């Protein structure tokens, strides 16, 4: 399956992507988070992806960020690491505990 590439570069344009990546996909396709197959992926038993989210003054955007992460169908745990926010982010995290 191929996807439209918004860039005007071609798959083999080494000035942008360094050539192609394995399986002949362009670097844009290889980095695209959308699955290439229509069927869901099979995960090993008890698989869980750890998503580590560093946070600094993200009080206004944190809800949106977490919503996007939660929408992913991959089994996951989300670890939020606050780095001394001063905009109320820490208080927001405490309310969510």
C-alpha cells in the first residue's frame, strides 16, 4: 500500500531521506505512524508499551496530548513526568491521580 506524500521529493531522493529504507518504503512511509495493514497487529501475550511523556508547563495542552495517546489501540501504560512546571500542570496531574 502506498500513501500520498505531501512532499515533492521522491522515494529515492537521497538529499532528503538518504535513499530508501528496508522493503522499498520511502522514509516518509517508514515514519508514518498509521499502520500499513488493514488488520490489527497481534501483540505478544501481556504486551504493554510504556509511553513516557516529559511535561513542563503543559497545563493548556496536556489533555489533548493524553487524548491522542489514549486513542492508540496499542496496549499501553502512560507515565507522565513533570519537570517542575509552574503553570498549574502539577496541580492538574494531582487531580487526575
